[in-house]
C-alpha cells in the first residue's frame, strides 16, 4: 500500500489520531481531513497531508478525496443528548456526501468505522438507539455502493474502545472513583467486550491491506471477557485506592442514575448542562448492568487479527492520562 494515499476523516478524535499516526509509522502516505486549522497541533511529516473542510460540504469532500486511493471514515458524532435530526445530519447525510465524493474521485476502498451497537439492533430490537440507527443506516449506504460496483466497502464494528484519552462510561467510572464521588458498586458479574485503540488501529490497517475484507463486516474486540466488578477492582488498584467493605445496594445505584437522569433533563429545559450528569442516565445504567459480549473470531480467522493488549495492561496509562 505504500504507493497509495489514504484519507482519514475524524483525525482529531481519540481513535482518529491513533489511526493516522500508526499509518504514518507504517510508512504509508496519509491525508487527514480536519474542520479547522486549530484542531490539532500537527508536526511535520513527509508522508502527511492535511485537508480542511466540512463533512456536509460536498466540494470540500471532493477536494479532500482527490488523488486518494483508500478512505478510513471515522468522522461523526456519538452524543446521545443531541437531537436525532442533528445526529442523522452528521452521521448519515455526512456519510452519503463522503461516499459521493469518494466515488466521484474513483477512490478504490472505503473502510467505515461503525459500532457494535449496529449489531445490537440486528440481534435485539429493544436496544435501538438514535446513534446505533445512524450507524446501521450508514453501513447500508456503503454496502449498496459496494454491491453496485461503485466502490469497495469494508465495515468494522468495534466495541467500546479503551486507551489513554478514552471517553465513555468506563472513563467516567475512572473519574468518579478517582475523585471519591462513587461508593463501591454492588457485585456486577455481567460480561462485556472491549478493544484497545492500538488493536483497533491494527484492524483498520489489516482491512485496508486485505482483499478478503472487501464487502465484509467485522466485529472488533480484544477477545477478552470482562466483568464490571473486576474492572472496578482494577481501577481501584491502578489508582492506589482501597475499596470499602460496604457496597452500594443495587436499588440505590439505580435510584442514583434515575435522579441524575431526571436532573439533567430538568436542567436541559433551561439550556443548562452538567457533563457528568448528562452521562449518568438510565441508558448508561442499563449498559453498566447488562451483558455486552461479542465474538471477534471472524476477523481473527479471515484477516489474521491478533489483539496485543487488554484493558488491564493499558489501565495504568489510562489512569495516568485521566489524572492530568
């Protein structure tokens, strides 16, 4: 692939930054798409190009795609508190414009980073969320163009991604424990899948480099099975904190999430927002206490994907970043 040019969208995000830097380290030519010049502090690299543009501006996207062979599409928003119309505008309409631009410039392959939440819709209809729906709809747009022979499409569905600088529910759990704002949780033995940002970056590289990946959809995990109570113990250990003997009763845990959810909704009526409250909602509670386990055997067998990290090996770096 060293003669090819790869466009990475969403390059300013937690995953995007790791992906484009890893591609550069592999000796590949990379162009990143940014909204403005102030987003990233870019160093000088002979194989790095920068394009600036809006995900909803076709002319910007067409210019960014000029001369590009492969696209890794990470751009989008995952905030569940925004309006569904705004979510669809960025995630689905932006995907459609990106595809149109790529096809107009004869891009060979388009790798879309979706989410395991799209798989949730397929296996459990009651887990439908606005964000998951936008991901699944975007997948369908890509696969339609792939079937029509307009572009080669690959879909990766990562589970929750960990690493220094991570966001989401586990990052919130680390912050709350670090600040002493959360009592010891009740015993939670539900099982979840996770994946390291470095391993996800490698999965993207493999999907770019493999013809066998063309037209396929892969779930991406590190192959481990995690329990929430074990994760909690690991966080306390990494922080050097002692867990209390008293555990918060499950009914009180639910009540706390419910109260936070209602308070956040009330504040929203007055256009006020408290980030931590916005994250402590009933959807987050359900994720905390429910199984969310996925199988990565397909990508391991077909693309020889071999995860190298676990949440616990990366936890010291995650905690160190969180403490800054």
